[in-house]
C-alpha cells in the first residue's frame, strides 16, 4: 500500500537571490511542473500582506522612514503570510514554495542598506516568530548566486518599465546583498546555493535534484 503523505512531510522552501539572479524564471518552471505546490511570495501573498507590500516596496514614503520601521514592516508582512497561508497550507499537507523570505531581510536591510544595528534584532525576530510564536521556519533556502556585475547588468538591460525603486541601485549595493546571502548561510544551516550563471535549463535540473535529494519532490 502506498505510504500516505503526513503533515510532517510538507515542506516550506524559500527561493531567494539578488534581483537579476533568474529566481523568477526558476519559480515559473517549478510552477508548471508541480501544480499541487502552494506558490507564494514576499513581501505580500495575502490581501493584508499585499497592502504592506504596497507600502514597503512601492511607496516612496517608506524610503523616508527609519531602517527599523522598514525592517519591521517586512517582518509584519511575513507574520501575516505565515499565519494565513504558509502554516495552514503545510497543515493541509501541501508543500509551500516562497519567492523570498527572511533571508531577503538579512541580505537587503542589514547588508544592502548597511544597517548592522539590525543584526541582533534580526535574530531576535527569528526567535520570536519561529520559536516563541511557533511559526514554521523554512525547511530549506535555495539561493541563486552569481557575480554582482552580472546580476546588475541583467537588471539594467531589463529596462525602465519593469523596474521598481529597489532596481535602480548601484553595483556596490548588489555586492553587499550577495555578501548578505553568504553571511546568512553562515548563521542558518539550511541554505544551499545554486550557480545562477548556468543556463535556466541546467539550473532547473540542479534545483530538481536538490529537492529530490531532500525528499521534497520526486521528479
Ligand atoms: P519584487 O518585485 O517582488 O522583486 P523580485 O522579483 O526581485 O523578488 O520586489 C521585492 C523587492 O523587495 C526586492 O528588491 C527585494 C526586496 N525585499 C527586501 O528588501 N526585504 C525583504 O525582506 C524582502 C522579502 C524583499
């Protein structure tokens, strides 16, 4: 008799990386292949979290607020998404694949935007949300990694209309974000890096292997 999938088998996987890393292309390929997986994204993913997204991502006033406020807003959107979508989906036996997660807050707010004073609040927030409140933390982070120059050039080549205010940043910002993802992996042991300079097809195969190796999805 086939083994029934238990709730404990459901996994929460975060896909992350610099803008221009090809993360979006990989997620689209996974969406086509795995229709039963719940796909979501940060910031946003529920009606209320999408409202927070509009503030932190699209409202220029966010840029005028404090780094701590922006940091808290990303965590507020995350708590909403965990409570209303991620945890219930896992409980219903589904895998959840998220486009970005707390790894982005670490890489962007602390490293990219150079707010080292947020390092200790970051780990306090992780403790609060994932341990004290007990939300499920990601079982795996897949980070698409490539040289900052390549990612920056890809975003610049994508042209004006597709860009948001996060995309007009300079090369040194990308370098810091890349270092941020690497440092995140020094603190959290469930992070794997993918070489995002390979072709989309090659990367897709490597992602599928990484998921299969961890018994998340068999191809
Ligand atoms: P989005 O249009 O969703 O971009 P992408 O397709 O690159 O994910 O914009 C999200 C932007 O928000 C992206 O530049 C990264 C940034 N971000 C943070 O700065 N901190 C965070 O915690 C998260 C989740 C995203």
